[in-house]
C-alpha cells in the first residue's frame, strides 16, 4: 500500500500530503508573525531563517510529490461531474500556488545576489537578482499568493468535510491513515 | 588716420571687448545649478549605528535637485531637493525591504521626500548653515544643514560652471514617526554631496 491504487492514496502520497499541509499552514502563520517582530526581538533573525529553510526544503518535497503523482494511478474522484471538475482545478491551483509562493519567496531573499542558507546545511545561490524593486515586488506577490493559497486550502478542507459528512463517501478516509478503504 | 593709429585703436577695442567678456563670466553672478544626476556627481548617503556597535551606510539612488548660488552673495543661496524614498539601498535586499516598510520609511504611503531651503547663513571659510523644511514620511520639519563649499569652476570638457558642496545633518528617527533603532541608534546622519552644473 505504498503506492496509490484506483481506490485509495498510498502511504507515500498520504505522508507527503499531510506533511506539506502542516508545513504550509505553519509557514503561513510563521510568515505573518515574523514580519511583525521588533528588531531587538531574540527571534528577529531566527524565524526568517527557519521560514526560508523549511520553504526551500518543501520545494524539494513538492518536486518529489509531483513526480510520484506522475508515476502513480490517481484514485477516482467522487461527486457530481461539476464537483469533480472543480476539485481537479482546485488541486492544480494548489500545486501551482505552492510553486509560485516558493519562487517568489526565493526572489525576495536573493534580490541582492545573496544565497539562501538552509539550516546552515547548504546554500541555494541567487539566480535572478538586481531587478529594480525586486524584493518589494516579489514580497507583495509572496504575500498575496500566500493569502490566496490559504483561502483555497480552506475551501479544499471544507470540500473534504462535505464529502465525509454530507456525501458520506470515502474521499477523506482514503487520504487519511485510518482504516477506511 | 594712419595705419599705426588704426592698429592701436583696434587693439584697444578688442582688449576692451575681451576684458568685458572675461569680467562677465568671472563676475560671480547668481546662477541656477542643476544637480549632476546624469554624471552621478551627487550622492545622498545615510549612516546609522547598528546596535550601537558599528556604522551602517546606505544611500538613496534616485533624487534630483537644484540650487542657486552666488559666491559674492552667499546668503542669497537656496536649495531644492526631491528624493525617491523607495530607492533606498543599504546593500541588503531584506533589510531594504524592511526599511521601506511601515515601521520605517513607509514608501507606499510617502514615496517622496523633499527639502526646500528657507535661508542660508554664511559662516566664512566656505562654511555655512542652510535652514529649510524637510518633508519626510508625511512630516514637515525645519532642519539646519551644515554646509561646506568644496570647489567650483569650469570642467575640462564643456560649457557650464560646476560648483560642489557637502551638507550634513543629523535627523532623529522619532521626529519623523519612525521606530527608534534602539539605544545608540536614535539618529540617522545624512550626507548630501552634490555637484551642480549651471543652467
Ligand atoms: C496546506 C494545506 C493543503 C494543501 C496544500 C493540500 C493540497 C492537496 C492537493 C494538491 C491534493 C490533490 C492530490 C492529488 O494530486 O491527487 C489534495 C488532496 C486531498 N486533500 Fe488536501 N491539501 C491541504 C490540506 C488539506 C486538509 C486540511 C484536508 C482535510 C480536512 C485535506 C484533504 C484532502 C483530501 C481528502 C484529498 C483527496 C482528494 C481526492 O481524493 O480527490 N487537505 N490536497
Ligand atoms: C508555502 C510556502 C510559504 C508560505 C505559505 C509563506 C508565507 C509567508 C507569509 C504569510 C509571509 C508574510 C508576508 C507579509 O505579511 O509580509 C511570508 C514572508 C516571507 N517569506 Fe514566505 N512563505 C512560504 C515560503 C517561502 C519560501 C520558500 C521563502 C524563501 C526561500 C520565503 C521567504 C519569505 C521572506 C523572505 C519573507 C519576508 C518578507 C518580508 O520581509 O516582508 N517564504 N511568507
């Protein structure tokens, strides 16, 4: 049950889904919190460092997730044809937004040509740098996309709950670790 | 008239014409000078202490201005400067972004800073005190800039007279609604180095 089947997500897909869900929501809260910190706060430097490090690592996980998705069967979507179509586009939008947020975040920190240090473990060098106003534009985009992503995630979670409690199908169960399908 | 007298007269006339020409260019007329932005012979820099440990320097990359100056009558001098505040550059993108944000320069709301002089008092020895109104972050406040004359004259390459000055002033962050940068860093020290070319 490591791989997906026609009926259920496998262990790898489930782990990556929930790991990323946790990290993305965590990064959102962390992002909002850290930009309000006073310069003299003990965490003024630490939290952005953690935010960027987790964000970059998440990018690697996302690439892995998309590859894994490519070489696995997809469980059949459930619900009315309209619901299935919307679900498909929402999932695509979630992937796209995650990529765009990661790229825009990267472009903030590397706007002056500095590399990003990931947990003092390795560095990601700058590529696009020194565009006029780069850090400000990338920063505005980053913030807007983050809010958009979180709004879409709320919709996505509500839809999952609707499947579970109203449609009473196994859509939510097959993404969780509880014995369902 | 004989040829000798003619020649003498001509010499006298050309001499007179030449000296009047020389006099007018040399005589210190009040002129308007434009900051040499094209040649980047003008800099607005700031320095502020980092945690009280060291000096942090930065600059504004986009600004423009003019000044009127007459060496014979320095007290009639005046200066106008406009700064694009978002062009702040401290060689660190994340810090620049923070300094442009609401806690500091709030450039979205106040994109421009202006300085308009109200008086100049010559203190001799090429020094002087320039008073005027600085509008920064939506606050207008009278400030007094210490001015030092650096040099003036013609450049080797073209028309127009050049004149250069340095102005320095300490600004208190809180006076302009900005968060203090902590103990030992309440003030930012501004330096305006400018060379103007007469219009
Ligand atoms: C940041 C948070 C989240 C993100 C980015 C996210 C993203 C995604 C994506 C992209 C898919 C599609 C998987 C595929 O390629 O097939 C998916 C599926 C799913 N997600 Fe989420 N998700 C998040 C949070 C949640 C939450 C909080 C819930 C439940 C309350 C949830 C429940 C589900 C379920 C049930 C599926 C399977 C849908 C199906 O079988 O058609 N997700 N998620
Ligand atoms: C899904 C992943 C991410 C989410 C949800 C997220 C979310 C956020 C949020 C909500 C903020 C606060 C925005 C504001 O109020 O100004 C923020 C700020 C920031 N993020 Fe992210 N972020 C993510 C990934 C990344 C990555 C990968 C990087 C860089 C490698 C990054 C770099 C930054 C930086 C530098 C800031 C500070 C911007 C500033 O100084 O105003 N983020 N992020």
